[in-house]
C-alpha cells in the first residue's frame, strides 16, 4: 500500500472549506480520511462550545494504517482549518494516559499538557486516566505551506 500523501488528505478536508462556519451550529463535525479509494479513518471537531470559543479535536485511524503519519497530517490540517476559518480560540484533545502514540501526536501538533483526569475512562471495564491537552490559537503552528493562511 502506497503512503497517503499530504495533498490527498488536504484535498479531502478542504473540500468542505466553505461549510465549516455553517457546520459549527452542530455539536460536532467529522471528516473522512481516505487512502486511495479506502476510508482509513476520521478526524473530528466536537463538543463545540460557541460561547466559550472552545472545541475538542480527535482522530481515529484504522489499525493497519497507523504509524504512517496519516493522523498527524489530517489532524494538523483540521487544526489549521479551524483556526483559519472560525473564531475558536482554543482546541482540546483528551487522550488515554497509556496511549503514547496519541500523546506524541498531540504534542507534535503543539498541544500542551494541561492536566490529568484520574480514573476518567473505563478501558476494558477498568478505570484509566485521561490526559487533557490544549492548544491556543496563538500557539498553533501553520502546516501545509500556508494553504490556510488567514
């Protein structure tokens, strides 16, 4: 399987560029991430609090496609899209404390660890901690060669 390039991910996410402001009236927005003709995962903007101008981001990539940088590219472009097209001032990411790959992903996108929610999740019926990451608008790195420049 050929690696999914940044241009293909950018094209898919940017197809909905004009709709993002209108879509914020809903509590969540989701985009599919494709590799060739296959959908390999999703990126999402959810728990949108318009009054506070804060929302959560997330990514899910199929197990067989993980470790290829797909989530980093897709989620990075979503972060750029949100900050370029909306007045959101902060994005949050909630990650299982033991999920090192997702924690590295959040940190690689510039998210800062803000706290630990003790025994917040149930994983296979057992309590697990969740790490809260935050990214302020002014901390966001630009990815994708400025294709979302404000």
